[in-house]
């Protein structure tokens, strides 16, 4: 631990996949004697305070609004954060990878800042597929050269993003940066995933794969379907499936099969009734800690938090990615051999039934998931993140640890 207690602000984007790792990290820092304030969307106030942490409501903003829109961007949001920093006087700010304003505010205030990445690392090496397209890494030198041809296109896009960021930096009263990924700390980036889901690469010195940082809001147990057949959990995204398509398809696929099914809408209110077969139960919310250890398979959209929680219990995963980094997580699941993926456009009862049968019949999926679970049992991601933050704070130069080893 650092010599003196730290004052830390942990800021998170408001989706559960971003809030929960941030709360986990904040709770770990607090348990180590540091004073922590969590800044995120107002709907999470009760959960944050129930975890014993101070809460500050965050304004929502468009990070890079069109120049003539008049909408608040990260620069104006950073300016609005300055009174909080001046009152709380943080030694360090942690920004979620989607929350640029706290990073700008920390830089303007003059304190150190670190970045929490609550999924696989989004910056690829040359010769690798673009992040989020869901393509597997090339297996040959020819494939690497083909992907290498896209480097200039990627650099062009990153350049445009840097221009947008510098426009927001100007609003915040900061000088322009020449860094492409200016919203990520140059001193410490904590990647809260499993190293088994990261492709082999040359790791930048400030980047550390910590392991996931789980957090769960307590919920009473639900009744599970009776019997001894394998239990399949259907755990959709909270934001990407407004019509409950995955739940509907999965329940139709498993009707009459020799499995038990637990499905949750995750409080996405159905626009029309969902048919539930006799071998299934449907809940609006549930506790992963109750159901996942009993499951033989988890079906989900590929949100990193759900995938990480399943693998921590040694449960293979069937992903049906709907958007964004879910495609990337699905590719990593396939690459690591801990599950399969079905394209969202093909997510119907027939394809789901086939994939479920394939995973349940092949023990290698479970074996590889259990290997990750054994690694997880010995690696506390939030504790590791806290150690790295303390090390950064203790470093008088504010730089990365030069003795750090790449994740294994």
C-alpha cells in the first residue's frame, strides 16, 4: 500500500458493464484505507452507497458532438467537473475508457490519472483485425500482411479522433496532444479481463491485464426448474435487445429439449408476452452468483461482464453479439475454445439449438473454461488494480513501473 491514504475519484460510464468494474475497484481501494468517490449516472446511487462508497451524480454528454450542434461535449463536461475536484482534492482520478471528461478534468486539475478498461484491450497491433469487427487473428504471414494494409486507414481514423479530442481539450483549457488514444492514461491502463482472452502481442509498458473486477447487486434467489438435466442460463444484454429477441429464440430453441432453462429479461420490459416452455423459468432479474455456478452453459450477447462472470465459474459460453465490443468478445471466446458464437442476424431457434447441443456434447469447452476459473481463483482483479494505483501514486514521476512484466 502507498505510504499515505489516497483520495481517489473513480468515474464510470453508466452501463452495468462499465459501472460494476468501477465499483469493484472503488470498493477494493476503500478496503485498503483510501477515500474514494464514485462518479457515475444517478440510477446507481443506491448501489454505490450500499457498497459503502461516496457517490456523485455524473452529467451525460456526447464526447465529440458535431461542431455546430451546440451539444455539450467532453470539454464542457470537464469544466463542469472542476468544482468537484477542487472540493474533493483527489490525489488520483480513474476514468472509465468511455468517460473522457474526468481524464481531461484530472489533467487540468494537475493530479495523476489512470484508465479502467472493462473488457479486452481495444488497441490492436499492426497486422491484426480492427477491434470490434469480430475477426479472428490471422494464422499466416500472408494474413498478417493483408490486415497490415489497413494500418493507414486505421491511422486516418485515429487522426480524425485526435482532432476531435483536441477540440475538446481546447474547450477544457488544455494544450493539444499528439497521442492517438488521448482518453487513455499514458501512465496506467488497467485491462479488467482474463489474459487467456487476449491475443499474443507486444504490450505497452503502462498497460496491465489485471483480471476481471466483478460486482453484483444482491438479489433474492429465484426458483430453478426441477430435475437433473443440464442447466442453461440465458443472460441477455441490458441495453442491446429491446425486443427480448435472444430470450425468445433461446426459449423456443430449448423447448422440449433435455435441458433446464433459466432466462432473465434483465429488466427489459417485454413489448409482448414471452412464451415460456415447461422446462424453463423466466425472471426479470436474478443473481449470477446463484445461477451461474449451477449452469452447464450461458447464452448471452457477449457483454464482457457476463462472459467474465461465467468463466469465473468454469462455465462455457454461447455468444450472439449484437453490437460494439460484443463482436470482439465473441471472437475471443471462439479463439480461446471456451464457447461458440452465432452472428446476431442468424440468432434463431434452429441455430441456437444446434450450438447448445454442440457445446454440451464436447467436454473441451468446459475444460478450457474451468482452466480460466482456476486462474481467476488466484487473481483478484480489483486488488491488482488497487496495487497498481498505489504504485502509480507512489511514483514521484507519475510514470509506469519500468520493472513490470507483460501479462501471462
